[in-house]
C-alpha cells in the first residue's frame, strides 16, 4: 500500500518520510533502536522521552509519524500515553515496543489507540519491518502474541450477538461521505489511499476521520471500527 510522504514535490517514499519518537527508559533499548535505524538511513529519530511526564510535554510537540511506546514506564503505564497520543495525533502510528507478552496488555493497548505491537528481544530487521508495515497501513503484531490471540478466540468464541435494527438516530449520525470513509477504514486503507479512491483531497479525508472520532466518541481507528460495528454502522 502506498504511504504518505512529508515531501510535496516527489512521490511518497517511506524510507525518506519516516520520522520516529521513542518513549523508553532503558538506555540499552535506545541504543538498539539507533542501531536499527542504521538499516534505513533516510529515517530520523526526532526525540526520546524516558517517562510519561516528559513525553506529555515533548512527544506531543514532535512532528513524528511513528511513536515507539514502551508500556512499562517509571511514572506510569504506557497505555495512558497511547490514549493521549491517539487523541492529539490521530494521523500518527503508535507502535508498542515492550516486554509485556500477555494478550490482556495487547488488547488494552489496541483499545488505547496502538496500531501495532512488537515484543522486545526481536532482531533489528524485525523492528524495521514492523515500522514499514505500520507506515503502509498494516497492523504488525509479534507472531507469538498473534498465535496466543488466535488460540484464545478458538477456545473461547464470542457469544452470539442478536441482530438489532439500526435506529434512525444512528442512521443519521454519519453523512454519506463519512460512511464511505468508515467503510474504507474498516477495509484497512490509509488516509491517502482513501483520498485516491474517493477522488478527494487527503486533508478532506483527515477531516472526515476526525469527525468520525468525535461523533463516535473514540480516539483510534481500532475503536472507531469496533464502535461502528456495535452500532450497526458497518
């Protein structure tokens, strides 16, 4: 899938346009990330925060398009920061990079706005590939966690949901264009691809996505799709 580029005068190139911000208190992990970036010389590390307080002040001001977020920080849980980033930077990708390998933390992180989840201990190339996937509209999850989730769903299938008719209020909640954008979001398209498919400007898509977040009272793509499904809008 094509990705957005910061440059306006040439074709998108994820290696040139990717800028990262790291929220991590372990110096060894910071060095690991810096070494991984050597594999993609066009990428930039814009800054580092070692705790939530610093990140709330500095990460929010950084023009990064990928945030690497640890869940275990000295002054709190990374999920709180994910919610803040998802609210204030809806177009940025939030990639969790953590040691927590339990599915409950994964689900909580996704609900908080994460668009990917990678376990520490991976190779440098694996981290780079995860960033490339997330920039291309994917949702990378470490294979170990993905398998655990599949086993959990197979062992404990969700209860049957009664089909309810959509109320007239819900039907009128979204405009026709917002509904079209929502349907494409649910299919995994990123904003630039949605703009091309609907023949509208990327900025217009950004506006529709923000309206979806506001109308459905959510802060991430995962949440907007889930809530839309619950309300019968998809």
